[in-house]
């Protein structure tokens, strides 16, 4: 426990919120994309997200308090994140989803390497074990076939690196900016980036689709808030491996909602992922940065 109250248990709690909201966005995304283009959904998520975030903005002093001394890093982070989101959606049209997921979850490896090189974080045996256990667990769950190299696989790998860069930049930004400021800039920058491509494919959602769009906006906004808060309380190499749990949890949601298969491999993979994360969280280090 640090002087400012930051701790790994608090980081784990915030990551629990991240995982819950990401599941909600996955379900909402599946439903909304049956009618709307992804570019339009991304723009609506950002614009509606700004409205949802406004109470937090007012709580922290209003729009004038959303200024930052690092605007270029905010813009850079969100350009990378927006491009990675687009690349992920492109990859799932080129190769099986299982392969995209497996490659995407190399992200903690790139995150750990980038965090060590740029942020000076330390890579200990627990964090290495969490990454390795998680990767093996994900591999068992999705059991991808990697017999040949496909352009979609290369795109998915670049996407994983992009998400890792974005996560590391968020960690850096939490050292000087509040979480609310970080999310505010994310929504503003990505709204601007999405105006033109969304305008090209725009169509008004039907009454049945609006609830899913609102769910995506809510989950998309506050999932990132939860992730940023988690990064306030612990190092990137502690927080990011917890995201491995998104794979088995999403599979469980698919089984419950869409009757997708949940087999023995899923149980074994989930056990490995959970074991790695518990090993990492035990006596893990805490962040030494200020909270909001």
C-alpha cells in the first residue's frame, strides 16, 4: 500500500469493472453491427460517451479543467488506439476469429516490453509467469491453426502491438493527468477522427438498435475509465495480464446468450489464466503515482 492509497486489490477491482463492461460491449456490438457500419458505431459511441462523461467532467471542475500539458501524447495515443480498433475489425473479416483473439492476446508481451523500455517498470518472475500462463491458456481455449502466414494474421499482430502502445501511453498519461481528462480526450479525438468515415456510411438506427448503441456507448466510455483507474493503482505489467480473463468470460457469455460451445478445453484454459493472474497478484508491486 502506498501513501496515496494505491494498491493491487484496487487495480483488480477496477479491472473487474473493465471486464464486465467489455462483455456488455461485445454483446451490444454483435447486435448493433447487424444493422450499422462499424465506423458509424464508433462515432456514435464517442459522441454519446461525451454526454455520459459530462457529470464526471463537472465533478472535476468543468470543461476548463480538461486542459492538459500533453495534448500531442493524447492525440497520438488515440490515433494509435483508433487505428488498432479498425485493424482488429478488418482482421476478423480476413481470418478466423479464434486466430484474431489468440494473436491479440500477445498484447501483454508487447506491453511488458514497452513498459520496461519506456516507463522503467520492472519485469519480475511473477509478471513473466502471468504472461506465459495467460498465453498458454488462451492458446488452449482458441486452439488456433497457424500452418500458414496470412495477411490477416500480420494485421492482427500489428493490432496487438498497437493496443500495447496505447495501454502504455495511458499508463504514462496517468502520471500527470486525471483519468477523467484522459477519457475526455479519448472521446473528443476519436469523435473527430470518426466524422468523415461515419458520414460516408451513415444511416439512422432503428428503434430496436438504439438500446444496443447506447449500451456500446456506456460500456465503451466507462470500460476505459475502469482501465485507466486500474493503471493508476498498479503497474501496466500487473494490470494488463488481468485482461486475459476477457477470453473465457466472453466464451461463457456466448454459451449463456448464444448457445456457443463451452468445452473442457475452455475450463483448462480458464484455470491456467486464473492461476497466472493469482500468482501475479500475490505480493505484486503497487503504483507510485497520484490518484484523482
